[in-house]
C-alpha cells in the first residue's frame, strides 16, 4: 500500500519538513461548499487556512511546507495543494476582520466568527504560498486518516495510506444531472463555470426552500440566462427579490429544479406550467408565492 510520505519523497518533499492541514469544517454548509471553493475561488481557501487555533498554530510554526487536504463527499480528504510556509505574524484582530476575504467568510459562509466582533488583541496570521509541487495530484490524491479535533498534524506522524488516486479531480466534479442539481445560496455565488454553463442552458420550473423554517417558493426561468440568471438574481443582494422573499436571507435558500422544459418553450407556457406546480405544492396559501 502506497503511503502519503512515499509520494512526498518521490516528489522531492521531505516529510520531516512538512505539516498537514486536514480541513473538515464543523459548519455543515461550509464543509459541503469548501471543495468547490478550493477549485473556483482558491483565495477563499487560502484565507480560511491563514488563521488557526492556538494548538494548531503551535503545530504549524517552523515547518517548511504545509500540505492542505479537504474533506469531500464520501468522507475522504482530497489533496488541495502544497504551500511554502513563509511564517506568521501577529496582527490586530480588527485588522484581520477588515480583510475583504475574511468578511466574505464571516458574512456569506458563517465561519471565522471569532473575527465578527473581535476583541482588542493580536492574533497570528500565516503566510502560506502556493507551490507547483504535486500540482498533478490536486483533487486526485485522497487519504482517509482518523479525524480528531487536532486538524493540524505532522507528515512524519500522520503517514496516511493513499485511499484513492482518481483520474479526475474530485474538487472540480462535473455538474450533476438536473434532477440532482441542488445548491444553496452561498454555493450559487461560487459555482464552477461548468455548473453555471449548464444552468444557463436549462429553463424550467424551480423550487426554493428556506432552510431556516422550511417555507417554499416556486418560480420559473425562461430569460436569456435561463435558470442561472434567475437564481443569481435571487442571491444578488442581502434579501430575496420577490414580495415574500424580500423578508428573508438568501444564505438560507436551497435551490432545486422541479421540471425542465424545451429551450424554445414560449414564456406564457412556462408561466402556466409554473402555476400548476404552485397548485400541486400549495405554495400560494401555505408558502412564499403571494
């Protein structure tokens, strides 16, 4: 069985020089989104892994490299990149909180809450520089170490077995079938381009569920950008875009497709079909279709 440290040595990276981050966020929505973000918006991942608990900070300090892994569907952790550790410095927490990417992580994804209303103190901030080492393994190499609250580990001690080496990156999986295309508001804002292209092709009837209370809204999409354009409109601002959805936070929205229609179906026919779904799901009297 090939082990992770065997791969490191083959690629000229010494395990005794390397720390490892095993990203398995406790926040359910962010955990589901992080693999997509690592591919579509790597600066989000890089910001997220620049600050750590005191215990993890002590583990990461002084090592030449940091190997980043992200938990993916099925429970394995996929390799997300090898970073050169340029050290850390203490910054005022208020300064960290003002960084645009930190604000996005707080406001859109609900993580790094310790910086939401930061105390007047300093906190270590790491500078990890992405390298080209092992780039051909990104998203393909997967391990299954035993996860513990200690998410920062040392390569020499972890020495995990390679659980899989897939042909394609699991961080950039192809768009799902329309029947299984279910995304949240935050995920919509960070969709891989290939997923967005599919939604732009598809028109039809869709469902929004507000996960804060289970209320439902039925809508239809038939404009120039079809489902992509309509869904992005719903999450463009701090609140929804219809009478009832304007009272709600798009970060709580979950989108799915009820029915696809022909790309040349007339708008009036799509609207009539939308109404049948409102009737079937009873979303006028007992939902968010006012």
